[in-house]
């Protein structure tokens, strides 16, 4: 069955080409742009949905095939699909498309630190890949993805969860990016995001108000460029020569 498809964008550098790709495969897809707050964007999708289930696609996702799924488990509220990592080419759970049961939300804001993890009662990750999550298009975007994920992994946002598993495995993946940079994939900035996350989590000292700043994209951009603007400018000039 075909379900509503929503593309959630917030100034990603590749959002336009990713949106055109979605329209090629799903001409009736809807785009929600510029909504501040991951929670607010998803609740808007829920309000606009006209089907029992609906898809959400992040702004940096490149869809590799039509979003069609028939194996629906009525006891689950969210199907969280894998995506391909553009640096390693391996599957990862972070950043893939999601299929939500409409009106199933039990947590409708960011009060739990990670909206998608805490939004529903029951979820599952089918062994299927629908997209490439192209989070590394710019130094800032690569850093932002790694920084946000690693702050969650390193802090009580994830570690306090009873079912938290594979945390060290995911941290090892982000550490490995130190040696994966090819000059254009911004892997070194993903690694820098991991390093900065370590530093920031220590600074926060379990203060949730500080940890939750990772969900404020204006704050994230200011934090990044305050720390790294000179290095970014030097590397960009070097690559252009």
C-alpha cells in the first residue's frame, strides 16, 4: 500500500536534489521546510497525514528506491529503516527513513532528548535499506551529525535507557573516521564531531539543559563556527588550489 511521504528539510546543502529525487518516485509527496524543532516537524507530519501510516525522510536523505512496504506489524508504532553510510558504504541505523503509525505518539516534544527514540511505545528496525543518508556534504554537516549522535551516545541521553545497546560499537565507528578522509568526504570533520562531543559531554556534567542544546540548530552552527571557523577556511582554500 502507498502511504503519505513527507520530506523534512532544514537548510541541508543537498535538500533540493534530494527533494527532486523523492518527487521522481513519489509525485504526491509533501515537503515541510524550515520548521524549528524535530518534534514540531514530525507532529506536523502526523497532523497532515491522510493514511494510516506515513513516511518521513530527512532532508539529507537520497532515496534509492520507491518507499513501498507491506510487512506491517500492527503491534509496532514505528518502522525505523537502515540507510547506507556515504563514507563507509555500510548500513547504519542513524538517519534512515521511517514509517510511522499515525496518532501513535506518546512523547510529542524533545523532553527525552531524542525525539524519534522516545516518541512511540514500540518500534522495530526491518533489515532493509531505502536510502543513503548524505550527512557529510559540507564540513559543518558532517561535524553536526557526528557531534549530535556522539553527545547522545556519551551522555545520559542514551546511556540511562534500559535498552541501550551497542553504544561503544557506534562510538568506535565515529572514531574510525579519523582514517577515512579522502579529501572530499569530510570524514575528518565527522571525527572532529566525535572529539568535540567528548569535550562537550564532560563540560555538561550531566546537565540536561546543556545536553539538549544539540537539538537547537542555530546553537549548533554558532558552536561549530566559533570553534572551527579558521580551520574550515584554511582547508577550503587549500582544497580549491
